[in-house]
C-alpha cells in the first residue's frame, strides 16, 4: 500500500513510475484556450485514440477503391467486420469470443436481450433493478413490461439505499432477491451505477439470482473498460454496454452484448431476428425461415456500421496492449489518490461528501461528489478553469480519472483548483 502525499513532487513521482504512462500519447487531449483540459469526463465520452483516423481512413479508401466489393475484399472485409472485435471484447468483459458481439446501440441491445430473456409468467413476472437506474433503462423496462400487458407499478422492484446512505449494500440486494425470489423473472442492474459510481458484486448477485430461479443481466455502460469483469465465469446470463465511454470508440460508437454460451442452443428462446443473425452460409440465399448463428452473433439484426466499427477496433487494440489488469491496478491508485486529496481538503465533510463507495472493489474510476452548497456555481467555475467533468442534478459532480490517459499530476492539479474554487465559494 502506497502512502500518499499531498504535493506535486509526489504526484509526479507516481507518474514517473507508472508503467502505463506512454498510453496518454495515443490520445488527443482536448484544449481550452490553448491549454489541455484536465479531462475527467471519460465516463461520458472517452477521448479519441490517434489511430482512429487511420482505421477509418482505411475503410474510406477501401470504399473508394472497391465499392461494393469491399464487403469481401476490404482489408477488413465488411461482411465480417463484427468478428474483428470479438477477441478483445472477450478479454475486456471476461468472455469467450463467441459470447460477445459488437452491434447497435446500448438501449437497443437491452431491448433485444429482454425480448429473449424477459419471459413473464403469472407467477414469475417481476423485474428487479436499482432505483434511479439510467433513464433509458427505466424506459426500456417500463415499455417491456407494458409490451407484455403488465403494469409497471406492480412489476418493477427498484431497490433504494438505506435511509442516510447513498449506495446499496450487497446484503440488501441479496435479501431483496431472496424476499421476492419466486416472483422474479429477471434482475438487471448497472455493473457500475452511473450516478454513484458503485460497482455491484456481479458474482454474488448472479449467484443469488440464479438460486431464486431468475435470469440475471447487467448494463455495463459504466463498467466496460473500467473494471475487471468475468461474465462467463460468473455465469451472468446477458450483458449490454456502449463503447463511447471508457472504450473510447467515439460518439454514438457501436455498442456490445454478451450472451452466455449456455443460452446459445436453448429450446424455445425467442428473439427479434434480422439477416445479420442468420446462418452466414445461407445469408444471401434470401430464403424463408430464420436460422440463428449459434453464438452471440445470432442476435445481430442489421449489417455492421463500418466506420463506427473501425473506430471501435482502433480503440480496442489499445486495451489489448495495455491489458485490463494493469489498467485496473493503475485506476485503483489514481482514484485512490483523488479520494485522498479530497479528504485532505475537507476531512469533516463540511463542503462535500464522496457518495461513491470508499472500498476500491466497490467502485470503478469515478468518484461522485455531492456538493452541499453552490453546486452549480462550483461546477461552472471548475469548467472555466479547464476541468472537464460532469454535473448531475441535484448537486453532484462526477470525476472520472481514466488510467489510459489521465495522470497523477492532473489529479493533484485538479485538487488544487477545487480547493481554490471551494474557498472562493461565497456562501461558505
Ligand atoms: C447506464 C447507461 N445506460 C444506458 C445508456 C444509453 O445508451 P444508448 O444511448 O447508447 O442506448 C447510457 C448512456 O450514457 C448509460 O450511461
């Protein structure tokens, strides 16, 4: 365990011994008034890998030179473009390549998974999730429930933290699963909760869900590329994610899905089908009768958006080089340093409270900070001083130092600026 120090020299020494320090050079760091941002918004939109252009240019070149023949003869043939990401996605989420596929957008994938895995019966029909799930997930759950002719009020169980607490205790989640056991059709939680930054205990929740007879899925928007995941080993039924946050694959980047292999050949499994999920050998025969590819690829509906997929491959290559283990190791240190500096400046929580769990195993890189007063003013002031961070109503700023491109020096400099801004805050 490193003993942190509150000085620039120390922050620099951590950067000096950081084995991943070279990766920052592989990204464009946005600037404000000619100065690089301290970019802590990787939980919203990850930065552009410099090699994204090369990957997209290659596709433009193949398109201009080959036209339709690019489907077969492009340097990465477009017909199979989704296959080039499988190995690395598998490494990132802890899955076999056959269990993952890059496709669509996150919410679409959530709907596709729910079509296959949310099968309410008169006894078992409830969905268990966290209160305050991301809005798109809430709308997906509500509309899926209505699609089955059920009432969301009676069907959705939303778990709240105990009074006076900000995050859910694992024991409370497990107790709720046991309590509602026989009525539960499906459990869907965020892997890392978008607002609080809490990393749920995937294994314990999945085991408990299965024991009660429910299907267990995760929205990994804030977990993928942020924390280590073992979806296959932990027997998770399905998961979905987006790639524009920690996976740095660009705005509107192609999303992903995981389906555990145990479901590939399950009898009676329904899905909303399209030609890209159909048996590849027969895809162009245009025959009646959908024959799904017996892997996650069988959930594809439409052909691959090549430019998004190209940017995705550029970004994934960096993850492969850096490795999730090393990234997570640095991330724990980087966020730990941020936590230490925040506590140094306001040890008695007069001005703010870190609502993210303090145990590193229960969080990713993000710290969510609840500002007791003048929240919006403090946020605006930080932004003007060159910090890129985000604001969530009613009073929370989210700070996400990302191990691929953020430095310990940036964390230190942020803390100095934050201290100054808090001091200047007039209602103090
Ligand atoms: C947790 C979570 N779920 C769902 C979404 C929506 O994603 P999309 O627009 O890609 O469907 C987001 C977007 O930020 C998110 O953070």
